[in-house]
């Protein structure tokens, strides 16, 4: 063991003292900070340390003098040898640690991980920083999930950066926001032909108007081929809007924000066939068939669940369908590993997310009928605000209107009606369906 302030005699003395016992520098240092040394019980550790204050003061004095070169070698040898002999093993450990801390200018206490290693502030920041890649509203999640071409995605990213910067409570970085606007405009001007080339011929005129105003990009339906074994399922080649009318089962009323109390309330959900064509398609067909009219709801801490539809004409048992971020087609029968950095295009960690429950027989398939509204709560989420169930369910849409009604729904309430108010023309049905 080497200490930067020790002379040769002090080093020899410490070595002899340590070698004559079962002292282990690594384990003793860790035990000292965790206050579990055999020499002192946890309740008396601080007392033992306080009783050693005279020895500690002496050790610190010797260390400072040796570093500053204020003591001659002969005097140091005699003083140090005499001092070390007076130390007991239980008092030697804290004296060494304090001296090393003073000499090396390291903090005596600080953030330590469970293995006893010191964590720098930057490491702590990484461990506890939120993951800002996950959208926090259904509208943002749906917008990001549009399979537009690369240039439109770049424009979208630049403009969304501005919305993030506007939330900064201190002085706004207007210079950075101006740069984002210029970047988006440059891409729109320089890459106009490329942007408009991906738009179907019948939408060219409308696409030109949209491009000019930089409002949105248009995606030409599903941008990938479905696996052959799934072509018999209903599919939604785009987006649709479902409107639910919810009725109180106990005769009480809903209290919408800014509106009058009523016995019924309306909720609108946008379902996304770009990222979950089979799941959204099966759900849209069930809605058009009236399968959810009269369905009973039940609630838990984080979900509003429909009944299982055992007594109704249910749909297809669609395989688990999840589109990973950065990929061009969904994965089927496969969950994502959030711990390994895999995140879905349509995340569950959004208040009002809509997903299918698992099949009762296998988690590789979704229920043919039962769905749920997810009531995301960051207090029950994991690191970075991500739900512990992220990447485990087929999310296919988000509540866009009536989110204030969701927490008012109780077990026993009823879906009086469910209607596909937009997107009927995008629902593709096979002969078998």
C-alpha cells in the first residue's frame, strides 16, 4: 500500500502493522463507508471514530508536514515509528483513509454504487436523466409515427425541437430556434422534388399546398409488405378515428372540463394503421360490426379494460404487432427489450394509449376482442419515465379528445356506442374476413 505523504519509514511501519493482521485494504475501506466493520457495531461506529480523534489529528499533522517538507527525515523517522506503534488496528484504518483523502483531495463521502465504487456526478446524471425520446402525448406519438420520407422527417424533427425549447422556463434560446426554422425551410426548398415525389399522383395538388405551408407530410398508406400468412386479416392502410359514447352504469354523471355534467361522455381515439395495420384493422372492423356497443368496462389503477367479448362475435386473434423505432415494418409475436434500448414507434407510456389485451392462450397473440385504455402515471413508471409494460402490448392508437373523461370512468360503466367516424375507406377486408 502506498500513500503520497509517507516517507520510507512510515511506509515500512504501516506495512508491518498491516501484514501482521488479517487487514484487507479493499474490504476494510468498503466496510468503513458502509459502517459494517466487525470492530464496531453499526450503532457504535461513529463513537469508535470519535474516540480516535486524537490519533487522527496526529496523523493529519504528520501528513501535512511531510508533504510540505517541514520535517527533516531523521526527526520524521523517529516520530512516525513512535506514532504507528501507538495505533491499534481499528484506529489505523480511518486514519489512513482521512490522510489519503486530504492528500489526494478526494471527497470523504459521496455517491457510491452498491459495489463500493465511487460514482462521479456525471455518471449519476446519466443514471437518473429522463429519456426524452419517448413522446408524452398521443398527438406527438401519432405525428412521429407517420412514415414520411427522410426529408420530411428532418423537417419534422427540426420543428419539434422548437416545441421542446419553448418549454424551457428560463430565457428562451431564440437563436437556436431560429436556426431550426432556417434548417427546415432550407430542406423544404432544396428537396421539394424529393418530398413531393413520394406523394400519390391523385394527391399531388393537395401535397403541394401542404408542402408550401409546412403543416404536415403525407404517407402513401402502408409502406411495407405484410407477411403472407397475415394477408387474410383485416388491415387499416392509414389512420382512422373511432368515437366512443360512454354511459355511467350507476346513473351518475360525467363532468367534462368546461362543460355541463351529463350522463354520457364522448371520447375520440385515433387508430394508426401505419405502424399497427393488423391490430388497427381488426379493431376497426369490430367497431363497424357494432361489437363494442353495450360493452361493459372495468377499471384498475392504470387501465380501463373492456369485457372479454365471450358472448359476442369477436374478431381475429391477431399476432402481437409492435413497430420498433428506426425500423420500417412491425415485429410479430415478439416483444421489445426496453432495457436494451428498444422502444416502439407507438409507446404505451402515454396517457390515453389504446392497446389490445393479451390472448388468454398465448402472449404471442392479442385478444380477438378485449382492449384497454392505458392511464400512464410517471410515479409508477421506471427509469426515464418508461412504463414497466412498455414493448409488451400491441398499441394501436391514442385518445385525442376526452382524456379528461378517462379518470371518471368506473367499473360498471358502459360503451353505449362505438363508431368509425373516419377511415372506413382505408379498411381493407379479405374475402375470408
